[in-house]
């Protein structure tokens, strides 16, 4: 049953204050499973990243005169945990995937019921809330913590390999509806990307003349791109749609992030967040009066926390893990989706995001053969 519990916890972003409890649950689960570090060079790069995070974190904090306490130490360890991507755990991955489909469906029902019962909808049949953060306090991590897990669960359901077709179809519908109801820009973008990919690769297109099939695919991609562009670049107003589509907040965060990165590009700021740095009037965040908790961009977040060196080491580590493993095109598509989502939200300490990447890297051992056969 531990695989089922693991799958459920990976879908649900259970948290207490700033601590993601799902990380702890996963590591305790690992204690009861066989596992080993794989990919010698990948593991070496992971160790270099972990060493850099801890060393530069402490040195940067001291040299910049920043506070260093329990919170800062936990933040460094949350970055170091990416090393775990090189650790293969022997799980029944098919069972984990099935549990994620079922949990994604159940969780989506909870979101829909919450939407209906909390009275946040506008009126009649108008399918939109009158408050963007209507689920705050009701669902942990609401709403921006759901992009990765709902997109990943939808991807699994659309593959129709791990549960019955009926369950997958129902799950796909419910997850899509729930994603819209979160009113989270990153979540909606993830859902659009996953649906676009599966529409483009549908079997019925292959039966059409090549030029027709290509035209249909271009139209589908153009439509999805238009939806995403409109979502982020429409003129904002006082309505919910206006609040969802506004980007001036991200522009301000981006300006602050660029200034911070330019000031200390090599080692960053000791693992500290934008919120912590903004509270110090000597940093760029204070100049803009910004009090954002994070950059809403994983690239910016890594650069601010651990500098260019930390970002390069982490990027090389991830590339080395993916490059040496035989993948299905669907895997690369979902990985690309997750990376795009990483540009819309900060997932440095979000274990749901980390776990999705972990599964894409490692699950194929059960489907395509042993590690030893493919790594020799």
C-alpha cells in the first residue's frame, strides 16, 4: 500500500507553514524500499550541485550579512533534495500512476464541489468565480501549487495505459474543469499544453491526407497558443478575467529579479527568497516596494538563490539524467510541459513538481528493461 499512499501524497500538496510535508512522507517511504544512486556522472553532477548549494549558501549569507537561521537552513536542504533525482527507488510505478489518476480525479471533484458549495460562483450558469483566490484556506497551496500535479495527472489519464478507458475519460474531464476553476494561470497553461499535444498526435489525423493533417495540427497549436497569449496579455480590468490575465505583477517581479541577479550573479543570496531579500531596503526589492514571496519563475529563483554556478550545475545534472535514458515521445512532451510551467511558477521546494520529474526519469525501467542493460 505504500506505493498508493506515495502516489496520493505526491498529488496533494500537503503543507504546514513553509514546510512541504510530502517531502518528508516520500523520504520515509523510501526507507522501506530498495534503491540506489544511478548514472555515475549524473550522480557526480548532483553532488557538485548539492555541495555548491550548501557551501555558497553559507558563504554568501555571511558575506552579505544576511540572517541565517532554521528557515534558511531548511531552504538550502530543499534545494539539495534535487540530488534525489539520481536515486532509483524500486516501486510499482504502474500502481503509483493509477493512484495518481484516481487521486487527481477525486481531488478535482473536491475542487468542483468547493466551487459550488462555497457560493463563490457569480450567478446562474456563469462558470466563473467572483474571487480568484476563492479556495485559499480550503485547499493547501491554492491556487498556484496545482499546475504540475493536475497537468501530470491529466497526462497520465490521456495516455490510457494505467487505468480503464472509462476512468481515464472521466478523470480527464474532471481535471480539466477543476483546472479552469483554480483560476491559476500556470495551471491553465499546463492543461492547455497537455491537451494540445494529445490533440495533435490523435490517431484519426494520420488517416487524413498529409497536407490536411498538417494543417489541422497547425490550427490546433495556433488556437492553444492564442489561448495562452490571451490569458497572459489581455488588457486587465476589475473583473475576474482581468485579474487572471494581468501580467503587471509578473513584470514587476521580473524587474526586481533581474536587478538582484545582476548584483550578485555568481553565488546568489545564500538560498534566500525574494520575500526575504525584499524586506531589506538595501536590496532591489525594497526599491520597488515589492513583497512577493518568490519570483514565480524557477530559473530566476535558482539564479537568485544559488547564482549562475548553481543554475548551470542543476541544468547539467537534469540534462545528464534525461539524456542517457531511452524515452517515449510522450515523456519528452510532458517533461517540456513541466519545464514551461517552471517558467510560470517557483517550484524549487515544491515536491509535487520534483516527484513528477522523478517519475518521468525513472519509471521506464519497469517498461523498457533494466537499468544495467541500458546503462552499459
